């Protein structure tokens, strides 16, 4: 998201200007909306999501409400700019591999490799030091940078897999795995996760530690229930809940 916004900033603001966004009377803006010039960072991010990112505008801030109101007009303006060559043509997002992390509390990397092979996939080497991976159909590879992580072909479905259902393998994005690895908590550590649900990073820390204590905070009751369920699936201890 950050990279896309930075790369597309000038194109997004040119589209907004052509659409008349910056010529709006301040009294017509949603209540609480900040001045649009100079363009606030939030405006550029929301424009990116509406026009080039997910194409969905989520949230309730005044800027979000403004772009929701003008989304159709902005998209028409962008299409017209593309047609006359004033904006980059649409390029579909690249298909990324499916990443699966090994829960070393319940399974070793070798056992995970054997399981993936039993699914009909062939383990191949990854390019050393690669920051992005292209995984061919019918193969998988160990991530060359992040330990305990395997890359599978884009679109691989493992939601019904027994090892995933039992918490031995975790479907987790590559970027999400970096937090626990950067922290590198040693065995016996005390870890505090202040915004824990759904629990991928919490459980990754537990997998790296092997032993120790993790205090995971989650204020939303429904998300807390998700966290408790996943901890029960992926750990060999029973989670303890505190009401305070």
C-alpha cells in the first residue's frame, strides 16, 4: 500500500484535480473534513484505494466519506485520462505465492516439507537472497530469507488441509511473519502483544520461543474469542483469560 501510494501520488492528485475535487466549496465538504490543499496524506491513501488499490473505500472519516461520494466520478475521470494517455494503463496486480508457516510447537520443518510433498507438490530450491518469489505450478520452496516459511503456487488452497485445521501449518502472509522474527524472543521470554487478534504474530512468537509466557491483549470480545480459539488449536497449553 505504501509503495503503491508513493509511486502513484502525482497521478492520483492530477486525477482528483481534473475531477474538480480541489475546487469544491469548503462548505460542501463533510463535517470535520480538513482542508484539501495541500493534500493531506490520508486523501492520497484513500484515493489510491478507490482508484488503483482494492477499489473499495472503507472507513468513516470525513475524507473517506468525501471519496465515497465522488468515487464514481473519480473512476470515470481516471478512465478518461487513461484513454487519452494521460495516466498509466490498468495493470493487474501480480499473483503472489501462497505462504504457509510451520508451527514448530507441533511440527518440524522437515515434517512440513514431507507433508507438502505428499500433497503432490515437488520441493525445489529458491534463489538465494530473493526478496520476491515466483513459484511454479506443482512445486514449492522454502523461503530463502524467513525460516520456517514455505512458498506455494498462487491460488493454492489449503483451507481444508488436515495439518492446517489442526494448527500444524498456518496460512500467513510473508510480511506478517517478519514481526516475530525481528523480535526473535528467546526461550523463556515474557512477551506482550498489545493488539493480538487473530493471533498470527502471537502464535509465531510462541512457536519461536518454545517456552515462556505471552500476554496477549484484545479489547473486542468477538476478536478475543477468535484469538482464544486459535491459541487452543495451535498450542499445547490451555490459554487463560482475564476479564480485566
